[in-house]
């Protein structure tokens, strides 16, 4: 078996600005890479999911510790919220602070808010792979 050719690791400055912009503004990393179609799809998907979560009065997670399950749920949910970048900061700065209410719609809204951040993580990974030359 022939050894696989290993490419040198990409430089930090080749992908870091793309990933940071992709975190701050959903789809921004793809705009920077001139991938307009992907940029619009990611941007619209993340923004719409986030807005639907707000319209359903979903709650933002706060990092709380306790037993293992409580820590995983709350810290993981907070990281998911934080990964929407400026959307999260803008919503909290404008005073959106919905308490965690019982009910299906509120619960779905909370999941939409976290899922928007998780979708943005996928966009950031895709932008990283394109910027580092691992993907076309």
C-alpha cells in the first residue's frame, strides 16, 4: 500500500478570518470566499430558524452546572445559542429574555434557537474546509 501524500497544514490566517466571520454573521465566511449561493442558503436558513424560535417565544439557555445531565443540557444549549453570533448578541442586547415556559410551542422555539446555532456550526466547518483547500 502506498503511503498517502500528506499536505502541509494550512496557515492560520488562511482560514481563521473566514471562520470568525462565518460565526459572527451566518454565511459571512462563504461571502468572503465568494461562494454566494452557499452563503445565501446558510444565511437565510440560520436567520429564519432563529426568527422562528423568537416568534415561538423560545428561551435562551444559560450555562448552569449541577449534575452531569443538567450541565450538558444547559451548557450545550448555551453554546448552541452563542453560535448564532450577532443574532444572539443583538437579541439579548435588545432585551429579549423569555423565561422557560411550559408548552409545546415554547419548547419548539427553544429548540429552533439552538438548532440555528448548530446549523451555523456546519456552515463554519464548510467554510473552513473550503478556505483550507480540503474541499472545493
